[in-house]
C-alpha cells in the first residue's frame, strides 16, 4: 500500500515513519510513504508563501487553494504514473471537523492501493481546495492539534499494521483491542512477583482453556468498566452474555 502525504513539513512524516514496525514495513516494501512538500508547488516562488489572511477577517492564516490544488494534481499524476488510478485515489484531509477515525475506517482504508493524506496548518485550508481535490475530512479525535502531520502518522500506523506481513505474528492484529469490539485483557511477564504483586494464578496453571476463558472475562469486565459504549456491538457467546449480566450486578 502506498501513502502519499501532502504537507508543509515532510521531514516530520519521513522521520515519524522510519522506525519500529512501520519503518521495517517500509524497508521491506510492504508499504511506501512519500512526503510531498506543498511549498514546492506555490506560484509565489520568492517567499515560498502558501498562506494568506482569511477573507472576512479573523485570527490566523489560511492555506491557499493554488499550492494545495497543484500539489494534489501532481500527486494524482504520480500515482497514475506508478500504475495506480490517481484520478480516483481517495484523498483524506486531516481536520478536527472531519468524520471520526476508528478501527472500522482503518480496516476499510487498508483495502486501498494508494491513499493521499493532506495535512493542514494554520487556521485551515481554503474550502475551494478541499472541494476541488475531492477531499474527505477525517479527525483522529475531539481535540485540536497544531497540524495534520501527527494525525496522518496515526492513520498510517493504524492502517499499515492491518496489512499482511507488517506485524510479526500473523494473529497479533486480530487478538488486540477492539477485536469483537472488546478491550484487550491484561498482560504479564516475568518475574512472577514484582514489588509484592503476583501474576494471576491462572496464567501459571498451563491450562490453556481456562486461561482463554479468564482472558475473555477480563476483556468483558474491562470493557464494561472503561468503555461501556463498546459493549452494544460486542460479539459475545451466550455464556459470555450471562457473565456480563452477572458482573453488572456486582
Ligand atoms: N488537525 C488538527 N487537529 C486534528 C485532529 N484532531 N484530527 C485530525 N486532524 C487534525
């Protein structure tokens, strides 16, 4: 899968995707991340300016339509050149006004061959550019960041780990939080006792079936206590439904 990130800060994107699992996936050719500097497309060559005052007044600066649209055209052409369908590749504009990014959206987007991510700065981007680029607005949460680069990296990370071969163990993407819409169970490693706290007895029993049952119960209980909103779409067996009802009365 190929990510094309339109940004004023390409180094942030490249360094933020160079290490750990995503860095390895890039080096192994499982994903590619290209950062395209919007500033390279401004017609205001003298100062490399990409922003201007907002019409109607108000605080801050707005990114101009021209460099964004020209950069977008160039990226779409780049994708087509590389054998993709640049004209119809999805373009996502990271903004707090967007639809909320979640695991389901990550899964859906992981099916794309090419994905364009547009990072804004200042007070936003001229609305006409968003219309002309056919941008879908996406937010990573209800808080405001200084730009779209960190949200773009969040999306790249979350989508990439769903691609085959990116994570070491084939199943690790499945077992973690949000599988069956439940949070993950608690994990422990050596030593058996640390500062007086012991690992739950059952994990030392070697009884695989009991361990699995305990983990599911922990997941259900955690989800109930921390994120009860997830439970309405949780996938539970009859026995687990009963367990949930029982802990709700405790
Ligand atoms: N840009 C600034 N804040 C953002 C957020 N919460 N999500 C996506 N893009 C953003």
